[in-house]
C-alpha cells in the first residue's frame, strides 16, 4: 500500500489479533503547551466507555517549556498503577524524542510529529508519523491557539486508531469546557479532522484497540486534593488557613472552588467557613491553632517544606491539646527536593513533629475515595481527642485523576468532643478544670472563647500547667500531665482507622503498605499468586498501629513493609511497637520520585524469597 | 465597693499576681488595661487575650482572669489571634507583645496582621531589650546603646510606629509606661477601634535597660516625651450634643459611633493623614523626641471580617446541622466527578 | 545552755561524731535577690578546700521574685549527682518555708531567717534561727545592697558551723569580684560578722563538718555552655550566629566574652571570628549555613523551640552537604514546656531534623570536659563529612557549675576536609564535580566562594542535582545521590566518638545512658554492686551507634537504656539498629525536669530485676 | 568578539538557558544583570549569587555561570547571604528574590538584612503574584486585583520601596522590566554601592498576572511609569574632571569614589533625603504613579562589615595556624575555671 510505504512503515503488519483494553500510552510533550487538556480528554473519554483507566502526569518544577510526560494506562482488569512498559508512545517533543523512542516496548506503536526530523534506530516497532503542522494549519484555528491545538491532533489520530467513541470524546470536552459550545466545537472539529486523516492514511490495522465495557461502572474520577477538600467540607470544616505549595495547593483551592456551592447559608447568603491565605506556613498553622482553640473545626494543608516550618506550633497544639488537622501532600525530599515528584518520606517528621516528647496520630488514605472519608473523620477525631491529626497523602494521589468509588455521605453525625457551654457549666456538679481528667480516659473538657459563663475562661499556654490550667513548674504535675497526654495517644490506637487486610489461600508471607501504592501492591499480589507465591496484604490506614498489625505480623513467616522513601520510615516506626517481631519485618523501599509499579514489587519480593 | 455600669468592680478585671520585676514598665500596661476595660464597661467575657513569649507576653496573665487568654509562641501572636477571633467576631481581641517578639522574630506576622486589618488591640511593650532571656539587644535598641555582656549596638533600630504606618495599620499610637494617664486613654481609643490598633508602648526594663541615657528608660522617656494631645471620649449616645471647644484639634468618629476628642498639647496635629504622620515621625526621630499620642487613625478601613463574606453569628456556636452540607449536594458533586 | 535554749533548739544534741565531707545542702530563696553570688561563693570555697562538690540551681522561668532552690552536694567519694536527701536546709523564703522544712532529712539541720515567723512541726531535726535582719543592719552596708547582703549572712553562718576555711572563702570572693578589693572586703566583713555571731551563739557542735582533702586536686569547675564555646574556639570557629534562648544563650555569650582574649589577631588587632545575633533561629541557621557553605567553620546554639524552627534549613544543609554544627542545650518540652528545667527530649527531633529522608549524627557529651572536646571535634567531623553535626547537652550540664577535668588541648590538627583551591584545581587530573564521589567514600570535593579559578564555581540548591551540581529530576540520579548521602551517614558510625564502657566483675546486665546523667549512673552502679547486682555501663557518646553498642547488648542478659524523657527516644533509635536484640533493651525514663539521681536508678533497676 | 576591559566577552557572563516563560519579566533582569556586570568589568569569580524560592529565585541560574550561587529556601535568602559574604568581604553579593519570597514569607529577613546594611544587591522581582505555584495573590498585589482561581484581593498591599525606606536601607530604587535601560543603570549603581541596595523591579508574570489593569503588568507599567532621572557613572579615576552640567539634579559619590550623575527627567529630585523620599512615595501611591529610579541613597551608612571588627583578608582563606589559639592560652583559661 503506497500510502503506508510513504509513511515509512518499518515493520510487517502483525497478523496477531489486536490487544483490547489492556495497554499503556505515554505522551511526551512540553509543559505549559496545553497538552493537559488533550490528555484529560483522552482518559475521560476512555472512562466514559466504561474502561478502567488511570493517567499520571510526570512534570517538571517550572511553568512552561520543559519536558513533561503523561502516561495513560488502560486495563480491563482494573490494574491502574503505573506500568513499567508502554505499548504506545506519542512523541511531540524533539528534546525527548530519542528517550521516548527507547521507552517503547517491543512491538509497540510509535506516533510522532513528522516535523521532528530525527532517525528512528529501531525495527521492532511500528512507527506512525503524524503531519501535525499540516493538520493544524488546515484547521484554520486562531493563530495563538496553534500550539495548543497541536495536542488535539494526536487525540484525534489516537482516537481513530484505538476506536475511542466520538460521543465519549464529546462528553469529555463538554465536561472540560463546562458546556461552552464554541471551544467544544473547535476542539471536536480538530479531533474529527485528524481522525479522518488517520483513517484515510493509516490503512493497516492498529495492534491496540479499545472496546466499551462496564468495568468502570459505578466509579467516579477525581484527585485526592479535591476529595480531601470535599471530605473536610462534609466534615464541617469552619476555618482553613494555608500557604501555597506544590503539590498541596489543590486542596485549599478546591475549598475556595466549592465553598459558594456547598457552604453558603441559604438564609444569610453568607459563607459558613473561612479560608485565609497566610503569609507563610508558620502563620497558617498559627491561625488554624487559634481557630481550633476557639472552637472552630480547623484544617491546613501543606507539603514537606511547610511541614518543617510548622514543627514548633504543632508541638504547642499537642501540648496545649488543640484540635487541628494538617494535610501533608508529600513530595520528594529531603529539602526542596523534587517538588513535582511523589514520595512517602515525611512519616518520621510528621509522627514526631515538635520538640520534646511530641507524637501525633497519622491518617494514611489509600484511595481518593478514602481521602474524602478521612477528610471528615480526621476532624472528628481531632476534636474528640483534642489533639492535632495529620493526614498524609502524596503528589500522585493528590494531583492525579484516579478512578475511585463515589464519595459516601458520612454515616455518623459530626462529633465535637467534650466542649462545655454556659448551660453545661451551670449544670456541672463538679469543679471543672481545663486539663482535669474527669472521665479517666485522659481527655479533659474544654471551653471556648465567647462562652459568657464567668467561670468558663482559662489561660492557655505552651508552658507547664496544672489541671486547672494554672502555670506550674512542679515536677509531679509536669510528669502526670505528660503521662495523660500519652494515655490519649494510646487511646488513639483504638480510634484511628483500622487496617484493611486481604488474605490469600496458603500465604506464609505478608505485605504491609499504605497510601498511593495500593494499586501496585494489589496487582503485584495477583502476579505473585500466579507464580505460586501467595501473599497476604495489610493496608495500613493510620498510625499508631493497633493489635491487628501485630497479629498480622505474628501470623506470617516474614512481612515486607513497602514504602516510597529511602530509610524505611514506616518500617522503623511499626517495628518499635513489636520488638519481638522486629526481625520478621523486612523493609522494601522505592525512592526515585516515580510511582511504584507492580513489576517492581513482584520482582523484588521474588528476589527476597529466593534468598 | 465601686461598680461600673455593668455592675462589675475593678477586682473583676484583675488577674494573677504579677511575677514581673518590681518597677517593670509592663506592670503599668497591666494596671492601665484593667482600668480602661473597667471604665469602658467591657464585660471580661467579651475579651480574648493573646501574647507571644517574653516578660511582656506574660502581662495578659496579670489582667482579666475572667477573659480567655492564649500565651502562644515567640513572635507568632498575630496568627493565633487571627484564627481565634474569627470564631466569634463580637469578641474584643487584646494582643500583648514585646519588641523582640514583634520586631525581631515576629516582624512577618506583625506586618501581615496589619495589612489584613484584623480587629485587634496590638500592644508592643517596647523596652529595647530581651528581658526574659536576660538582657540582649532587641531590634528596637537605638544605635549606640551599650549593654552589659553585649557590647554596643551598631545596627539601625526598627521603629514600631514607623513600621505600622507604612504597614497600613488603621490605628497607630505611641505611649509610655511612665505616662499612665495617656496610656489608659489610648487603650480606650484602641478598644473602641474597629481594625488593628497598634500601640507602641515604651515600657522600661528596670533590670536590664534602664540607664538614664538609654532611649527606653524612664529617665529618657520623661525628659524626651512630647505628647501630641489629650484624648477624651464621647460614647455613641451622647455624640450629637458635642460642640467643638477651643483647643480641640480633632474629633474622630469611630465605627461604633464613639467620638474621640483630641485636645491640643504640643502640636496642632490631625492624626488622619498618613503622609503627615510619616513627616512627624521623621522629624521627631531626628530631634530625638519621643512623640506620644494617637499618631494615625482611619476608622473606615475595611477589616478582614468585612472582607471574608461571613455571618454575624459566632462560627463556634454554629449548630452541627449547618456544618455539614446535605446528602443531595454530595450526589450532585459525585455526578460532576470525572 | 541558755543561748541554745533561747534559740529554741528542738532536739537533743546528738552525741554521734559529726559527718565529714558527705552531705547535701539546700538553700531556699527567691531569684533576682543575689543569692547566686552567695551560693557560688560556698561551692567555690568548698572546692578550694579540695572537696568534691556540685551545685545545682533549680530556678523559675522569670527574672525576679519567685522561689529558687540551690542544692550543694559535698562528697568525699566524688558523687556529684543531685542527691534525693538533703541534710542541711537554709530557709530564706517564707513562701517555701514549709516545703523546705519537709524536704529536710531526719536528724537534719534547719537554718532559717528568724524574721520568718512560721511554726516548725518537726522534732526530728535541729533548728537554727538566723537573725538575718539584725546582722544585716549591724553590717551598716549601703541600703540598696541590704537584700543582697542577707544572702552573705547565711554564707558566714554556714561557713562557721561547717568549718569552711576563711582563705577559701576569700579566694572565692576574689575570683567572683575579679580582685576588686572593695566588694571583696564588704562581703568578707559580712561573712566574718555572721560567722562570729554564730560561733558565739550556736555553742553546741554542728553534726556536719568539712575538712580539707585533695580529692578535687587536678580538677576545674565550669559549665558546659562555656566549655562548648571554648571548645569551638579551639576548634577554629570562624562564624557563629545565634538567637537568645534559655538555656543555650550561655554558649554564644561565652564566645562574645572570650573572643577578645583568644581570637584577636596580634598583627591586625582584628577578631578572627564573627558573632552575629540574628533576628530569630530561622535566620541564625541560615547565616551559619551560608558561612559553612562559603568555607567558614560555623556554629550555632539553641534549645528545643529554636531547633524546631531550624528544621527546614537543617534539611537543606544535609541535602546540599554543608558543614555546620548545631548545639542543642535541651530544656523540658514539649513546646515551651519548662524553659528552666532539664531534659533529654530532643533526640528524635534532632536525629531526623528535616523533611524527607534526613538523618544527622549527634554528639552527646557526658561531662563538661567533653563539651570542650566535642566542641572542636564536632567542627572537624562536620567539615570532613560535609554535613551538619548536632551536639546535644541539657540545661543541667549547660548552665550548672560542674567539677571536671581541665580542658585538654586538641591532640590532632584542625581538619578542613576536602576543599579545593585554585592550585588544587590547576593540578587536577580528573574533571571535578561538586557531588562527584571521586574517592568512593561518598564524600565529594568542594570549592568555596572567593576561589578565582574559572572552573571553581557551581550552583548550590536544595533541589535535585547531578554529580556536577546541575539541576536534575532524573530518577536514577536522584536515587544514587540519596544513596551516597546514606553512605556518608554509615561512614559517620565509624568516625563519631566511640562509647565509653565500664565493666564490673560478674555483671550480667548493662546500662546504656548518655549526657548529664553520667554521675548518677556511676554512683548507682556502685550501690548496685554493693547490693550484689553488678552492672556494666556503656556511656553512649554519639549517634549513629557503632558495633560496640551492639556487642555490648549481645553480651548481656538485659540492657537498661536510661534517659530523661518520656518516650525513651534513645531506646527507640538504638533498637532500630539491632532488631534481633530489641527485646533485651529495656527503656527506663525519668521525666520531671529535675536531674536524675543515683537512688532512682538503683531502686528502679532493683525493682525491674525483682520482676 | 568584543571584550570588556578585563578581557571577557559577554558570553563569559552567561548562565544556563532560561526555563522561565517566554516574555517573563524576570528574563529582563537576567539579561540586564549580565550587561551591567560585563560593562562594569566585574570578574564573575568576584560575584556570589543568592536567591530564595520562586520563578524569580531561579534567575541567578541564568546569569554568570562562573560565579558561585546558592538557591536557598523560600524567604530565607538574606540570612544565607549574610553568613556567606563574611567569608570573603571582597566579594560582591547579588540576591534575587520575589515579592512572595520577600514580602510574604521573607518579610523578617528582608527587614533585618537592611538594618544591618549588609553589602548586597537585593533585587525583588515583583510581579504581585506567586508564579511558581501557579498564580496565587502575593503580598504586593494591589487592593482589588482579581485573579483566576483566587478571587479578589482586599488586603492592603505591601510596598517594597516604602518598607525599604523605613527599614533604613542605604540604597533604595525601583525599576521596571519594561525599561531595560534604566534597569541596567540601577544595577550598575547598586553593584558599586557599599551596603544593602534594594531594587524593587516590577517584573510582570505574563502567565498569571499580566492583564492590562493589573498594577504589575507590562501595559500598566508602560502607561504609569514616571522615571525620576537618567543615571550615568564616572569611575573613581575620572571623577575629578566632572563639572555640573545643566539638567543634572545630583552627583553622588560612592564609597569607592565612583560618581553617580542624575539627569533630571520627571521631577527635580535629590535621592539623599529619606523624608523627601517618603513624601514622594506617598504622593505617587495616591496618584497611582509608578515612580522609578534611584529613590534614596546614603553611601556613608555603616555596614555590618564595618561594625564587626574583622580583618580585610578573607576569613575562608585563614591559615589553620591562626584558627586555633595557643596551648599556653588554654592553660591560662583552665587556671581561671572555678
Ligand atoms: C523560638 C524561640 N526562640 C527564643 C525564645 C527565647 N525567648 C523567650 S522571650 C525572648 C525575647 C523576649 O524579648 P521581648 O519580646 O522584647 O520581651 P521582654 O521580655 O523584653 O518583655 C526570647 C528570645 C523562645 N521562647 N522561642
Ligand atoms: C516553605 C515553603 N513554602 C512554600 C513553598 C512553595 N513556593 C515555591 S515558590 C513560592 C512563591 C513564589 O512567589 P514569588 O516569590 O513572588 O516568586 P515568583 O514565582 O512570583 O517569581 C512558593 C509559595 C516553598 N517552596 N517553600
Ligand atoms: S526583666 Fe525587665 S522586662 Fe522582664 S520583668 Fe524584669 S524589668 Fe520587666
Ligand atoms: S510563571 Fe510567571 S513568573 Fe513564572 S516564569 Fe512564567 S511568567 Fe515568569
Ligand atoms: Mg523587650
Ligand atoms: Mg511573584
């Protein structure tokens, strides 16, 4: 077929049947060029066809002009972790052309903008040059949109070759442009134009196809930052202070976005919660502590550098027993590190945040849906225990679109913990003291400013105090107060979300992991099972750990603690709670800024088990 | 026992016994704040006290035990107050800080609370030294000041009033612990102001920085103070009756209708023009005058409360029903998640 | 004896011989009253008599007028830890009169200012009213000195009754007043006057006496802050930045004090090092990092709250590989806590200071003499490893006068680590890169600003970088760099000060401890030995631990890790390095703000061993 | 290839290729700094670059590769520079910061480096927005500015120049990335100044805050800029020959003898009187004029180097012998320890 020849096809047309709904695509482009819209259109369309899909954005820490990759995984089996192999590459960026070419799997498909004139030293793949410039100019779209439109060209071509349904694409664009007809049509026309061209010129059958199924039925697509924000709003958030930082900004920005719709008082027409952009993280946490102290449900969000700056104030909140929630959307550290790469490296810092004997409970959501759930649960627990709760996710979960179960409305009423108002104090038959452990559970009763009862006021401080909040340097008083704080921490073990355990027939070994690595671990467990190495999987959902985790370790010959940092921070912390099991706990760490993959987990465990 | 209009005695405005040094300027701040609140008939339960860390920041412990108080972290009082005061906007916030607490470690939060114009009486108990850590130079120490163990200060001092003026504070005053009458009057004005009211109080540290030639000593204050005016007040109710009397340089009507009357002393000065205020300060600094009084006020400036579109009823008393949006709304949200 | 009667003696004169050079004195007074001079005069005089002595100041967190206690321990055996019993009480403060009376041991001596009219409901002690007011007025000293002089009265009386030599007292005053005759005479006269009065009126024999010995021969008296400052100066300190905080201020203030004498250049008459009082700790560490980066030997000192504020910058120094030394003079936390009480509660924070996988080596001096030694050694190691070193002491060691061995002049030349100047670069036969591990030990070579070689410059950042300091987000590059940093940390194990081990015949159990608890532990070991429970003692001098610590644990049935915090932070950290020994390590913690005592250690271990 | 007096080509002053957005104001700062150093014949090895975090703070990567540089932490550039420059006081420090980096999180260090008068060229690349974090309000955003995703700013803005003036900086200037000629001239003046030279450069963020009505946009700058004067320089050697020419409003002799000549443009303005400068700014702010040029300078003000009693020779080259006091001195010390 001459057309095909002219397109410098380099490989025999494979006779094999096309692979359906099971492959990965990598798009290599530059940031700030509008490729985000193109890529989101693709995964939304695939999702609309009912196909499980995930998209991961690997982007640089600048605003415009540097290489960016977007990998889309399509998996009928619902495996949505990043895949180590990519079967389709779309090369739009000359700078990374060679690199992207190399990344392609054997028998893979290489689509590239034909204005990139670089040789293609591989004969084990199929190449499709795309006349991007030509098609763009034919589109006679406004000049300033040209760059952006180039991206829609590959959407059209890919849609054509994979068989993505037009109405699915239309729905994707309709959503993206909030129903605005003009941009929808503009983009749809480009896509059609490119698709037509492809259908005419790429005559041979494409080795990968998508077909509508219903595996994505009953799911939504969202990112963790938005879910965390919504969860907080449904958790009765009243005050949020923040300072911008990647990858956490999305959470407070979602609060700003959804406040008018969700928390405008029908009567007064006023907002029911406050958002303040502070001058830095020292101030952000200070504001949140002030609000939490004064009886508002208060939340802040940050990432590593900001968390470091919150250290001193977090210690005060622990010691003065002030309920607040801190979201740490982790990025790669130490230091400024890789601000746009993912990591689970703040466990130690977050757990011990503060000088002296400070310890905090950590919530560790393992899905976007759980970000919503822990959004409201974390505020409840913070107020019940009168202490800071930290919720740790990472860039991958916070910023990428995940397919997830719909957000579920809270199944328990809002818990405000032990607060006394005027009438409560009037009816008290005992003498209230702010730090008096009346109930023996270590949790005292608190009052908040505005309470007009003449006995309601007390003076809060970060220095030593007695049960009635009076200043004290007395050794016994100090020691007793710190023991009570510890009692609350032990109580937290029983109140934080319990781990989720997935068992397998005949498993002798186990995995403990948490957070965004869940999809990779689940997939790896299937592979390991298939290779005759069944593994039980405990997904930790919070610290401190409860007995389930200790029992799980007891019941296995060996337990792999898998996390995305260098030092095996979680492995360290949990082994402290079971010294007699310590030798069974094996730390496996993955620490290069990319998302964990099932292959890595499977291979690493195989190697370990061979030993 | 004498009672004020809301039936409280001065004792009802008292706090724990002071553990500050005998003669410490901060003690004057404590007693004048008690007097001001008592005379202004402010219910202690309507006041919330904030401070950072320092001898000065201990002051709130010593007045108005019946008010909530939070002794926070060094240099971080303003953020604490910002969060807390949103909980019930009917409360009156009083923040007490030191020169180290505000001008050294606290410069950032000091500047930013002013530009947000948080309704807060912000007192800087300014002694030019770190008292609680035993006598190191603070950022307000004058050039050339010599202290034991420290040697001489050769850096330029930070001027709290000047910083407040360019920082766009809506109320800027300076006073002196050695002038309790004026101190009380300015506290009253500040308590009635709607916005951040910065009061730079020269408050001598008798233990570490009170030598006669030190610019933060009683002696220096007494010999260099130039009071701009005498202040008196007319509550909202009576304000109509007021006529201009001779010697009055200005009448300022506050947010709540209260009128401040300024009676000319040193200068014929109107505290409503920031440019003039900057001039005044510049001159005073050159002439080494300790200008005291109400230096600038703008009762109209928007506060952070006006800005954030919030209900008048206290957030911290909001019923739980209101705190959580409806189940239906979540269905709608889920429908848009893709 | 009428005089004695009139002095309301409440007890028969004991016939037993007086106890010599072995007792404790507690002085109860108010701070800001000048009692410090009186107490220092006492311990200096005792020291001059060759008697081992220690003084511990238990003071409030304010400046004037609150209760303060000073405890002096006199021990011919050289036991200088705080003692739980006190045989002599001097009660000058009405507020604490009753409390101080109760603290006195049976058969103890109670000296009190007779203007305090409170009853003395104990008959198992000897009471000595002191006519302080009368003696003061007789002294016809200047009015404004009266309060202060009251303290010298008890010095005189006590000196008389204990038999403290006059010339020893004179030497003490001479030192205190730097030879100024007037104050020396003034004070000496008061002391003599009070002594005379006592000799006339307290006729009966005093149950406690001191006698000159030579047990303090070859020792000096100093506090850890001064020692640390001097050690740093002899370590070639070039730049110090700090922010005032109790109990750390004494270190930089000692730098200010000793700079003119020790580091004024004879030729230029200029100072050889810089001291800057910063606006806060964020700036203090920033300055020190700037200086360390630019090739100056840089040190800062702070305490818990300040250390918290240094978190972010400490992480940068770790990651960008900048040599600095941070002294953390620990006070009781969490939060502002008890600023004037001692603790060892910052181990966790200091060890992991920074977001992401940050880890630091910690030096843990166990004596004032060692504060000097570690002062210079810490700077050497920081520059050799190109990383921050933290030196942790506590309020007790930092602020109290300790009897200690004289400071020893460094026995090794100053080590500046791998720095390349112009000529070095000229002679290089390989291409230098700032983060290139040429020697395979993980430590690269560095250049510093001012180097005029056109190839010497590089760009330093807290973000990802390659071996040539170029910005990089490459996954492999990131991972390799972090592994190299870890290699440096492992190397540190072999370079930090080794533990000191004291063994005993037949010991099956061991103690691991560090820092200011050393005297209490040594004393306790003697007691335990005497009661038939010999204990080996490993004094840890740094983290990370080396194999000695692991072997020590191996070789014992059980090892008690003793520290002054709530959570057993050191116990946690070392058990991570020997999971197979974890169950043997038993955590014993003491956490009330007072100094550890031998009795507590002995009793606690006895109880544990009974179990 | 053209070479300057020290035999270097402009290329020798270049850095890594910019990764900033096309048209970003910060790129003008990069190119004019290259030009200024090249024309002033400054050896790159004599320069040390510092910055915080932000798009602006990346700028130092893009000029003078042959100079040492340190991209520190957000808001903490000044402390880094303070420590580093002590190591060799013959070096020229250039700090580049952003409005968020300086006026938000960095306010404290900004203020304190000025009062110490550390010799440092302190450039604030001011775009009224957080670029690198994608377009949130910064503290210099004007009242009323509306941004995508952020809504309207209702806080009072922080004015860098004003803050620098009351902060006692010894050199205060403002410029505009749209006026490269003046930018270069001011850089030259700053590079020759002995003390902290603050330059507030309005440097538009074309991606997030460049709408015509935004006070930090190119359009607004072009239509509102009021340049005070034209600057020219006379190197020390030649300065004697100089005579006053008509149109010259001032001649300022710097520490090293260099003379700055100011030629009248808008106003007849002498930048040596802080009071006048404050006035100028106050008026300009009210008239919404973007006053640019050298606003204040005091070549005589003591620097932190003059203050600390230090040798001229670089500390970081001090021979180890000098670093450690003698054994005898330690014996003396031990003798006094009791
Ligand atoms: C983060 C931190 N750094 C240092 C300290 C130690 N500190 C306590 S009070 C104080 C300064 C107090 O000076 P100022 O604010 O002027 O109050 P003053 O005692 O003079 O009234 C300092 C540095 C602290 N508490 N926290
Ligand atoms: C402690 C900390 N908080 C937040 C951030 C995230 N951050 C990076 S740059 C930046 C603001 C940059 O704004 P600006 O200084 O004005 O520079 P611009 O990008 O506008 O040039 C922020 C908040 C950070 N890096 N460190
Ligand atoms: S030390 Fe100074 S500031 Fe502190 S209480 Fe005493 S006099 Fe006041
Ligand atoms: S985002 Fe704005 S500030 Fe950042 S590089 Fe682009 S234009 Fe410049
Ligand atoms: Mg002060
Ligand atoms: Mg900016």
